[in-house]
C-alpha cells in the first residue's frame, strides 16, 4: 500500500497551522507546470528544486506514511496544547481579577468559559500530573493541607455558598482566602504554560491520555458529577470531546491502516456525542445539568459511553 503526500489526511483544528503536506502538494503542482514549460521551450536541464519536487511527488510506502503521520501528530498536538494554555492563561487572569475583587456575578459568568481551555488540554494531563491535581481536584480527592486550591474550590465558593476548605467552618471564603486561592490558581496556570512549552506527546501517549480522560472525567461530566455546584458539566464535556477529537483527527490516518472499521465507528460516535450536546445548547451556551430530564441524561450518557468504549480500543490497536 502506498500513500501520496498530496492527499494525506490531516487534523482539522483551527488552532494548528496548515499541514506541511498541503505545502508539498502545492509545490508539486507548481513544479509540474514549470517542467512542462521547459520542455516546450527546449530547456530540459533539471534544477535542484525540480528534483526535490519530483521526489516529493512520489508515492510513500505505508511505513513511510505512518512515520510521517507520527511526527505530524506529535508536533500538532503539542502546538494545540500550547495554544489552549496561552488562551487559558489570559482568561484565568481576567477570572481571578473578578474573583478576588468580589465581583461574583462576573466571576460566575467567566467560570465555565475559561475552564474550556483547560479541559481541552487534559488528553495530555499525564505530562503535568501535579499541576492537574492542584488545578482540578475535587475536595473528596484532594490531599491538600490549608486552603483548598484550584477551580473546584472557587466553584464551591462562588456557586455553593460555603468555604470548601477541609477545615472550613466559615460561611464564605474571606477576602484573604480568595486572594490566596486566586493567586495560586493563576500561578499554577502560568506553570502549566511552561510545562507544555516544549511538549510533543507521542501517538501512544495521546491515545492513552484521551482514553483515560473519556473513561474518567468525561464519563463523570455526562453523569452530572464533574461540577457539583455550578452544574456546568455540559461545558466541561464539550471541551473534553473537543480535545479528544483533536487527538483523533491526528491519529485517524494511522488508525485507518490498522483498523479501518474502528476509525469509521469513531467517526460516527463522535458525531453522535457532539449531536447530543448540540441538541442541548442554546447558541453557544449550555443549560445547567440539573435542568436536564432523565431521558436527556440517559441519551447523553449512552452516546458518551459508546464513544468512550471505542476510544478505549485505540491504544491497543496502534500497539499491534
């Protein structure tokens, strides 16, 4: 089996520059036209540029194709993580300013939209486990003395009406606690940007990371367990699926050579899960999970479970 560089399937992310394969295809078309003109005018000497274009136009072997896609996928997902981290840092600074100043209405409105950029990154969470624990732990699983840190501490304070610190007896977080918590959130977010600055997760790491994300946090969000105070689980779930699709888009050309049926099944299951979420949103906003009917919850959970099951097969398929 051989693959032409001009038709390499590449990921669809708006955050990632165009694939080098598209540039190669354009170069090949230009070189072919130039060669024809030279032939018509009697100029048959070949230039180094023409030789390179001719070599680039040759079909790739299956192994060469896979090798190229492995490299592209690693580079592109690393770039995706950096783009999300950049936007997250800017959004977190705005959110923290509102939170620390006591502008609860603004902070509540920024909470879920800002978290989107963090949640899209979690397919790569194995590369920053300590930061993930500080940024995204629930109180029940947080081994954190002193002021309970992270997004869910802020969530409980803003939406739950009580201080979520382990000792917490206060009716609400004090301004000092908010300052400590907000500053730590921003510090951790800046550290996250540094942590992913040179990151290039392998295909195996991407596949395993997305499988774990969907089996854990995405499944919890589909059941309404991810955001117990804000009930913004649907926003979280959309972001998890965004990140999973980004990984899948990069892995799909390789997966097709290993198990085309699984790749097609994943196409359909991504569409089904995204379709369920699209049916629940109004414009760009999601309702609170607590407003969904039991039928809506069950249908959503079923679609996410199907997608999770299929994504769970990808690591083993790529390893075979």
